[in-house]
C-alpha cells in the first residue's frame, strides 16, 4: 500500500490532537465535588482499592491498580467476569471498588456492582455515561464522557480510555501528594528499578565476602600480599595496622608499577608500594554516592575500601559491581 508520508503523519497528528482535545473537553464535565469525594474515600480507605473494568476499560483498570500500588495506595485488579464466578471472594469489607466503564451497561459490570452494593463496599465510578446502570450503583461518579473516539470509525476505545487513564492517574498522584509520598517510599516499591537501587542500595550490600576478605597486615610479607590480592580477585588488598585500622591499599596497578620500578618485589615491604591513607567510605554510604566518588575525579579509581565507624575495613568495593548493579 502506497501512502503519502505527509498524509500519514497528518493522520497520526489528528488522532493525537483529538485525544488531547477530548481530555480538555472532559475536564469541563468533571465536578470538583466528585473528585474531592473520591479522594476522601480512597485516602481514608482501610483496605485496598479494587480496580475493575471489562475489555479495554479492564486494561486501564489493571494499569491504575499498578499506579495506585506503586504510589503507596494498595490496589489490585478485579475482573468483572471472573468476579461473578468466585473472585468476589477476594473483596474484603474495608475495600473499595473503582469501576472503569464507557457505557456502564456491560452485564458483567452491572451484575458485579449489584453484588458489591449488597456486600456494602463503596463504589467509585469513572464512567463515560453518568445515567447508566453502573452510575446508579456508584456512590461517587466521575464523569469520563468523550464526544468521540480517536480512530477513523469512532468505534475503538481510544479517547475514552485515555480520559479514564488520566483521571485515574491524577487521582493516584493527588493522593500520593496528600500522603507526602517520598522518593524513598517509591524506591521500596521499585527495588529493582534504577531509582530503587540508587535510594536503597548501600555499599555493604555490594561487597563480595564469600571469597575471603582482601585485608592484610602491614607486617605481612610481599608473598602474602600477592596471595591476598589474588585469592578473592577483587583487584586489590586493604592494608591495616596492628589495631586492624586501615592505613593503606595495594591495587593490581600498584603491583605492576612496583615491578616496573623495583624489578623483583618479593623482598620489598608493603609500605613501600601501598597508597597511604586511601579514599574510603563508611558502611551505610549509598552505593550511588560511592560510584560518584570513584568516577568524579581526574583519575578514576576502580576499588574503594569500605570501613566501619572505627575505620576498620569490612570489604573492598569494585566499580565493576556498582555498574553491574545497574546504578
């Protein structure tokens, strides 16, 4: 099929802009009272928010359940059809139902809401038809009316699902604001994401200790030093005094430079080749801060000692492990 490229882009822009216009138009239909009531119900909910909907509205409900949960309001998706065949058992007395529907006349939705009403749970409806049967069963109605869909046939849920999604996301965002939801809270719900790792991971979480601690006494021999560096293969060894406190570090690079300088280094003392009073971080330091310490300098360092409050080393952190962790 051959189409003019400019025409194709115009089709895309028209659909895009139509959805923006429907969003703007819909805002005029939403009453302040309905939003304030819905937010009051959700923020004071002692249970969870059961987000529900059929078809494309159900997909929006699934997304909203995820949004609420990630922003500190426990939520789950409840399929109306499955609810009528046993899944309503998941609904507890303190839960509320957030129903997403365009027509509000789907038999599965209406039948489910009829039972929910009898159970005594509060129902908030994000509805395209405020005179529907679903609307009559809802305690609070948020008007999600659109003039038309964004597809050429005005049939596929496009503008209507966009409006429902934005309403739900805006509710979740407002409630997170009112709950004073912080990045640290978000991180706990997203520990595998980059933000979660940056806020939750401390340096000690990334230490490799199962292969032996790369720590050696200043009085040890050069052979013992090389063995200490080689065994855990962490790229270096931390040198400590008689009180087990850090006084230096010897890296693979230090060994190579010492060989170039002295030739045979087995008869040399550790203090001759170590870097004295090395940069280190305390246990409890954020891993992302350690990464900045290692990278944001004229000459980057590849290993960083981690010490306790008494300046006694507990391990050696590699930049490789920080990068591998996804920071």
